[in-house]
C-alpha cells in the first residue's frame, strides 16, 4: 500500500493569519454581486453565488464592495449597505453559507471617496483627500436614464476635514464589528484601485500639505488610522487583510518603488497584504488590474514578489491565475504566500478541490474573454461563457447527483466526527470512524453529571446509537496516524480531532489544587473541592461550570475571574440572560477586568480595577480557552486525495457550527 502523494503540496499547506487557520493558499478574491434586494442586501441568489466557491474548496471567500458609509462613499446603486443594521439576517446567512463548507468568510469594506458616483447622483457633495476638480463621468441612474452632467463638465471635490477623516475611520470600524457579528472571519480593506484609501496613498490625488499628505508616511496616515479603528473593533487575533495596488499604473500615480514603501508601512499592522495593481478610473490601468487574454498567466505576480522581499507580513498575489502548477510555483518559490482568484473561480468554482485531488485536466480554466464583465456591466448579472451554472447558482444548488462512492476515514468521534460519519454513510460512502478513547462523544462527555446538560447527553447517546445501527465501521481506542491512514488508503480523510484546554502560564499553575475545567467536571462529587473556588475564565465553559458547582453545594463561595470587562456569552444573548439569572440567584461573584498573576497556598492574586487582591480559594479551576489540535490534524493532510479539517481541531466553536460544517462537508463528498 502506498501513501497518497499530493501533486501541489505548497499550494495546499494551511496558513494561519491572526489566530485563524485557512485550509490552503487559494483565496477567492473580492467580487461584488450586483443583483441585490431593493434595500441593497444579499438575496438567496447572492448567497448561492458565493457558496459555490466555498463548496469548491477555496480557503477564504470574500464578499466584495460593501460600503461602510453609503451617505458619503457609495459608488453605485448595487453595493451592499453594510452600514444598515437591517442587513444582519441576510449577511449572517451569507457568512454561514461559506463557513459551513469550511471556508473563512471574508468581507471587503470600501468607500468610493471622489468616485462615489451614486452620492453625486443624489445631489450630495463629494469628498476626497484634496480640493480638486475631476472630469464628470457618464452616469445612469436606477431607472436607466442618463444623469445630467455639471455645466462645466467637471465635478468639484471637497477636501476632507480631519473630523471627516476620523468619522470615515469610525465607519470602517463599525462596519468591521458588524461583519464580525454576522459571522465573517476576516476583514478585507480595499486600499487599491483608486478608491478612498488608495486616494490618500496616491500623490496624484493626495495633494495636502498638512499631516495627512506630502511624504509617503503622511499619505499613509489615513489608511493606518482606518486599520487602527478596525483592529479596535474586531480585537486581537482577528485577521485583517488590506488590498493595495503595488503600482497605480497611471500618470502621476505611484510606481512599484512607492508601493514597496507603502507595504513596509503596513507591515505588522495587518495580517495579509493583498497586492493587486492598476486603477479603476483608467481603462489602460484597469486592464492591468483585470488582465486580458493578450497577457501571460500570472502577469501581475511581479508586484507581489517585489513587495514580499521587503515585508514580514504574508503577501497575496492576484490576476490571471487558473493553472495549479503556476500557483504551486508561486508559493514554492516564495513570490507570495497566498494566491487569490477572481474570474478563475467563475469558470470553475471547484478549481481548488480539483487541484487538491490531482484532477487538473478537469479544471475549466478561465479564457479571460471578459464575458463576465460584459454581462455584469450591461445586465448586472454574472455569467460565464464556459460555465453555464454561473448566473443560475440557486436553481442548480438543490440538484444533488448520486455520490461517487468513496472510502471516508473520520478521525475523531466527537460532535463533528459523529455527524460527518453519519452523513457520509447516508450518502452511500464506506465510512471508517476512529476514536482514540473508548467511547464516542468527545470532550462533552465530561458534562454527563450536569443536570442542566441532560439533553446534551441524550443527544450524544442518540448519535452513538445511530452509528451503531449504521454500516459505519467503528474503531474505538484507535488513534488515526499516517501509518493507519496508509493501511486503509482512504479517498477522503475528515479530521475531527477536537481541541485541548489551554493551560495558562502563571506561577502556581502546577499546584495540586489546580484543575482544568474538564477534570473538575469529572471529579465533582468524587473529591472535596472545598468551599472557596476560583474559576479562571469567564467564557461559557467557566460560567456554566461555576453554576454547576454552586448548584451542587449552595454553601460554596465561587468567583469567576475574567480578564475582560464582561463575561463572554459565546454570541448567545438569550442564553446569557439565563446565565446571568443563575449567577445572581446562586450568589456567584465576578472579578471582571482582572488578570490572574499568581496562585499560592491561599488562593489567586488578581490584578483588577482596585489593584492587586487575594481571592481565597481551596481549589482553582482554569477555563481560559481551547487549543485546537491543528498539528495533529496536519499530519494527515496529505494522506488522502481529499482532506477536511472540521470542528474544534480547526477553530474551537460551538455545537451548531460543528454540526453544520460536518453535515455540509460530508454532503459535498463524492461530487468527483
């Protein structure tokens, strides 16, 4: 038996940006969607369009051109209004559709600046870096009628005040926070192609002589203020990408040498520098941004490759990419860390999964004929000359052909692993489910004795029962290793190995009275935990554990110590209400905005709003988060033609997210 040999190992190595794992190096570059609801929100058709790319194996799928301030920055009448809170349900549905297929959902935030054509159409003033006049361009309004041009054929652009600059930066931050709330996992800032952030970067548009213009450093101040606003909004570890033009390719604009200076000022401030090229307002420069069939494949890689030599931040390249062998060479040679694809994922949204499986000859490669652009311009609909599904994604979404039968090896029998095994088996695949412990259910089995988790235990028992009744081959006390995978030779591996508790690195953590949350659940009622208990970590695990221990013995004094200024409800506001009621009823104490400094024989010393304080405790329990078993999963990445990493070993999440991803990904197996 021979180990599977992947054809493009560099292209399919995962990459971590911030704290987020991306399953490979192929990202779906930002595209807008022009047929939105009357309120400029995503529709079912919008969701189906982007979902194809997630199902096809792209590591990230970016929803393009979301306008952060529609009153001052809207470019056209068909862009998502991300500054409208009523977009929440449709944007959340869109993010969910991408995440459940294993992709990171990204959203591109933009502001048109001097090119906010729709704002001008509404009779409102235009603002940009500097006072200037620009040629009045042809505009067609929503009714298809031409909008009257100004008398002198020029538009007057007003210079943004410092107050307006900070207001726009705040709008970017609010939009980023909203996107995160909707379930998006990465923010992409559009700092290229001549839009507002790029206008401040450009010496052609930014002619200011104050602290916001002049030198490269001063011209970059506004984009950096925007990045700071977004970082405050999304928090540390949340990936931020910025798209820039490596060179503007217009007269008076900046060249690649200046692009390198810009990138160096961005270095360390973002998690990915996405290097494009060109400018939307110049036909010649726009043809560089969107290469024609007359240019060679990967013609714009040179911009990213030059910038990468000068920065430590990962770099992405984009433009005329559809051949896996070229993309592999780009990553392997260090020209870029990520390849981004636009039109190539219209001609074949399954390009990543086909390349992963070595089905190169089946990839429908983009001809760069611009049929997609022509139709989106004329009819506001994306079509592809060689892919008849594009433009009809929704009607094709529900046509699921019988699965090509595969051998599927599932590593891990927790929430995600059990669901993946069941769904794959129901689709007719041969499924082997391995669990390294002696029982299915995963880490949540430690909560069996918790009265208010009775229904969870019943659910785990039900899944276990369904597996026992299915043709799934169950192997308990079996850890999946590369050697085991080689002996089985599966077509598909699903890694669902889970996560392990993070053990905080503080003095005294090795004391015998210090336990992890899972261990505390198991030992409750078996050993004496004492009357004073301090729980480190105010997430759902720590909070629910505190409630359980307080219910078990009402005489206990329990304190939850949390470094943030509030408990983390995991995004479940309704459950949070019940948790708060229990905390009040049971007399559980909260030490918020408090950092644990040391555990000693008397308790925990915490640094909080009132300085250092001793919190007396007989037992200290840590519940500060989970470490996904990514390294363990990674050992199996190239042991089969198809590989999926789901559940907590990808990113610790909740039961809903684990179940949806497991079901969706298992359902996708067998399309090739």
